[in-house]
C-alpha cells in the first residue's frame, strides 16, 4: 500500500511540475509575442506587428493571457490594419480594422483608458470606408469631455470630417479649427478655397 501511495504521490508531483513548466513557457511565449508586436508597431512595420499580435491573440483561450494586454493588442491590431488600409487603399484591411474597433467598443466600458482611442479608430475606419454608422458623432462628442491633449485634437478632427461628409460646412470648419492638427489646417484651406469658388 505504501509503495502504491508513494507512486501516486510522485505522479502528482511530476504532473504539477509539468503544469508549472507549461504555464511558465506559455507566459514567456505570450510575453514575447506582445513585446515583438509592440516593437514592430512602434517602428511602423504593421505587417510584422499584426503577425505577432495575431499569435498573441490566438493564445487567449488559455488562462495566462493578461486581459489589459489583450485589449491593447486588439486596439493596436485595429490601428495596424487601418494604417495598412490607408496606405494601400485596400478595403479588406479597412474592413478588418473596423471589425477590431467595433468588437473592442462593444466590450470596453466607457471609462476604460482605450475607449476613446477605440472610438477614434471606429470613426476613422468608417470614414475611410465611406460608411459612417449612426451615432458616431455622439460617441466622439462623449469622448471630448473625458479626454485632453492629442486625443482630443483627433476627436475634433474626426468630427470635422464627419460633418464635412454630412455637408454641414460651418460645423465642419469649427471642429477642424479646434483640432489644430496640420491635416485639419489643410482641410480648412481646401474647404475655404472651395467655398470661395477658387482653385490653386
């Protein structure tokens, strides 16, 4: 009996060691995917960033994935597809981008640190696809009261584009002016030229 009990105990110890080893290995792999994805995203190599982000997200079924990191990776994957779509003019990238932003928007609370960045991404991908969803302007305005700095400037920019698309030129100009981003100033110039009926 003692011999059998000892075997069972050793089996449990070995099983625990294997599980601990696997847990550490999975955590290490996840961390590696995360760090490399961030590295390539910051370098502007969005294809490589997506490769590592998707590898990270494929591990999310296990219990060792950090939920905050997962939200960040979903956000950056959405922006990676968006930037690739904007550069290549390929709709499939833009559609993938919008899907990531939409899924993240549905899962984040309004107080989450990535919420307003997600709303900007959702508005921008919608604009690039020429298919604004109802209420995008409301979401952008809600975020205005929660943010400041550069994020706020991008919210104003997207509101400017939204109202330009709706042919509300006065509102559009107002939001572009509040944005103060160089791209907004360029758009103001284009609108004013068009308004005056002049051309370069």
